[in-house]
């Protein structure tokens, strides 16, 4: 692509051919230069087993090509045709409770099914052979959102596959028995054939078994993705292959994107704002930062978002005027090489007919269409940012496997919630105008060394190696901030030897003698003692912090208490601590604070990290930098109802209005501005 990408999912098979010409003409009017085609077209491409019909797709691609529009060609393997399921009902996945899902929707796939794997490879090969070197082809879009709506399958074929996966992982049964702690409740296995997937059990199921099954399910889907990718690399050399992720922890929770990010030629992500969340731009920013991070900071592509209503949410709330552009350009600010939508033209039939589109049911005489055309021009004007990278100020450690482990049954409190903590810390950093990268707990030393501040919101499962990694980061001079119930278990969900938090005890300079989960609705107050960092101005300035859900009896071993519990089960004891370790500092927060109450804690840790506060920037005015060979770009997204004045490091040219910008940029309410600094 020579510009940023602009376009969306294009499903011409839902429309008579006469509509296609109008589609291409309107795409050109809107500045569309890339569309995703054929994602759900298997039944149209192979109406009967072995009989292929490419004529219609040839014509669609030629029309697009003649219009100068590039194609992200789908492999339609997320929905095998009805004839396939009739011949292979066993390829429909089975739930944990033993219910086999039915055809009639999408994404019902047993990833261990040999019949599915073979049929998917056949259709992928046929597409690769036919279109692999087509000049309109910009990339391959494999499958659709692995993991959504279902990833795990508990059928007999999956069970056998799981056993062979385990045999490869553990080698010997003894190793598996040790890893799963099967001495507990008499679960020891004497033969591989005795092992089953963790199907519904009368009471809590073995957590290590469940965790391994979650890993296995991801690996099975990944193997299928790789099979398609390898075919396409062979048949279509040089054309990037990707699959659309859903990295937002609100939208997919079964895929370990740290693993998948390394498997795609370009990270592609789908994101849908949660319409009823007043500040849903924070969730959007988090998803965009995660998308960039799972690719290691490389530019990525927003492959789907919505122009307005999202049909699968409880209420299809329409976006306000300007909201779509703010959403789209916020993704671009955070590294996306364009803005793509689901979908081009609103469907007349099927489950998603009330989902918004670039071309709504109302047609071109509509607000949405006018905003789409305007956005197309903005995206075109932003061509110079292509290839630049978003500059981050700090990093958050997030780990999908730890999340899976933490949310299994019978944890010390049902209110512990990895996702909620990740979102709260992210929001608190967002409100401090800190741009964040995400990193895995085992990130390389050099990668971590680039961040003055590393925040660990919830890392229940922390391998010994990850613990050592974080310790070294601090010893090297970094500032680490760890939230409660982190560092507790190893990769098999077994508690680390010694007192909690085993993997992080040394770096934090303390011991958690006792967990003190709070009763539902119970609150505790955290008091800053004399001489501790004062609470900066802000809501409730000077008053104690309030925690809920969780408290701990802490015994310091080198760390100093900075806030102590004023009441509650750990009254008088340390609540938030600071530990000098090597050349760096490690903070620990032992209760659940709201994003607002986290602010003074982050302020104190940021002071250690040398991150200056941005009191010059109003709340909900997003300022993000992209930098690279083509220049330094400052994106300002004003989510507020008032004009914002944002200081610039130096003058520059605003790309959307082509106006000069001096030291202070005025951004109207609801608007976006992008300045290329001189
Ligand atoms: C995505 C999916 C699209 C469409 C969209 C609607 O998750 O990939 O095909 O269903 O949601 O929001």
C-alpha cells in the first residue's frame, strides 16, 4: 500500500451483480483503497464438494482492480458449507458440558478435526493457486477471529489430540502427574488413555488440567492457521498473510496473542467500542496499544471497527457525530496503518443487518456516509505517517495465560479479576497522559530496559523465569509497580515455594503473610504516614485512599511502608510499599484501588521513574506521538465538550486542515488534529 488503508469487509455475494459497479464507484468516492473479500464465501466458492466456482470472485476482483482498489483476500475457513457438516457432523465442536453445537451460525469448528483440516487446506490451496499473484492482492486474511465465538472442543477426537499434545509436552506420565498435582484428590494417571479433556465435573476440576487444555486449544487453532499460512506463502510469495485478532480483553479471552503476534506478517485487529461506556475511548486505546505491542511495536492494521451501531451489544447505540473519526484516528495514532470497517454495505438479510456499515441502509444521503467520505479524506491526508512508530512512555505487563489461570475455580476471592485490574491501571495511566506499550512477563532485557516504568496489574501466574526477569529489570534501574495477587503460582498453577508472592518476594522486599479478602461491599482506608509522598491535587485531595475487594497482611523485608491500612483486617500494617533493589525501585499495592485512587500511587512511582506529570493536558484529550523517518507526528484527539489548547514541542503543519500550528494547538471540541512537527 502506498497510503494508509481505508475500507472494510466487502461481501458482494450478498448482493446481485448490478450492485457491484455502484459499490466500486462509491468506494472510489469515499477514498476506499482496500477491501476484505471472501471471508465467509466458502459455500459460494465450493457449492458442492470438489466443485469450485471462482467466476463471480474473478469478476469482483477485476472490478475492484479496475477501480484501483486492493484486496485482502479471505480464506473462508471460518464457515465450512452445510454439505461439509452433513458429511462430517463430528467437525462441529462439543462444549464442556457435552453439547454439540449446530450449524446455522458461524465459527463452529473442532480444530482437531482431520476432515476440517483437509477441507480447509483444499480451499486455501485453490484460492492461493488462482489469486496468489493477482496484482490487486494486497494481503491474505486467513479465517476470521480465531477463538471467537468458540475455541475449545471437548469431543473424542479433541481428547485424543489433547493426549498426544500432553505426551509431547511432558514426555513421561510421571512428569504430567507431578505438574498437575494429581496426588491431590487421588487423580493420578497410570495410562495416557485415562486422561480426558477437563469436561464438566461435579466440583472444582483440576486447575492445571484446565490450564493445559486452554493452551492446547490455542495450539490446535494455531496449527490450523499455520497450515493455511504456509500454503499461501508457498503459492503467493511476498504477499503478507494475517488473521484478524481481537486483542481487547473484553472481546476475546481465549487466545494468547503474545504467541500469535509472532505468527502473522502484519498484526491485524478488530475492535468494537462498548457503546454504553461513557469513556469507551480508553478501552479503544488499550486495544490499540495491545495490537501494536503483540507485534513488538511494528505498525499494525485496524481491520474492523464500526461506523456506528454494533448489533451484538445489548443496545445498538449510534455513534455521535465525529465519534467515528475520533475512534478511527485514535487507532492510527497508536500505530494502525489505516482504518478499516465491518462492513462496506449494510446487509439486508442475516444476523448482522442491524450492524452499521460504511454505506448504511439510509444510503448516501446520510450523516454516516458524509462522515465516511470525510474520514476517507483524513486518512488520505495522513499518508506521511505510514511506517512511523508510536512512542510509548511506560509499559504494562499483561499475560493471557496468567489470566486464564487466575479465573479458574476456588481462588481466594471471586472478586479477583485480572481484566478489571489491567483496565483500571491502564485507565489511570491514560488519565496521566502516559502512552503505554504492553509487554509479556518474559520480555527480553533490552526491551524492558527501554521503559522507565513497568506496571504489573495482575500476574497471578508468574514463572520463576519471569520473576527473575522482573527482578533484573529493577536491579538494572527500572521502576516496577506490582499489584496484589501477583507472583503466586508457577506455570502449572502450583504455589511457589515459601511465603507469597514467591516469584516476586525478593524484588518487592516483603512477604504476604496472609491474604485478607474483603467482604462484598467492604472498604478499607489507606493512610499515607508522615513523610510519605503527599497526595497530589485531584479528587479528594489529601484524604486517605480507599480499597475494596482485597487486603493483605504484609511483613516488610527491606521494603518501606508508604501507605498503611487505617482500618480493616490488616489495620496498622503496610498497604503500599516501596523497595529499593539494585539500581531501581519496586512498588507494591496490596488492595484494589479505583483508577482515581491509583493516581497518587502512580504519581509517586512515576517520580521514581523520572516521568514528568502532564498537568498541562486536560482530561480526555489524548495526545500520542508517532515517529519515524518521515517525521514526528503529534495526534491530538479531543473527547471533551470544550476546545483544548495543547502545547507543542515545536511548530509544525496540521495535516487534516493543512494549517500551520505554532507553539499552542487549538483543537475544537470533538475534533482530531495531527501535527507534523517541523
Ligand atoms: C466481528 C466479525 C465480523 C462482524 C463484526 C460485527 O467480530 O469479524 O464478521 O461480525 O464482528 O461487529
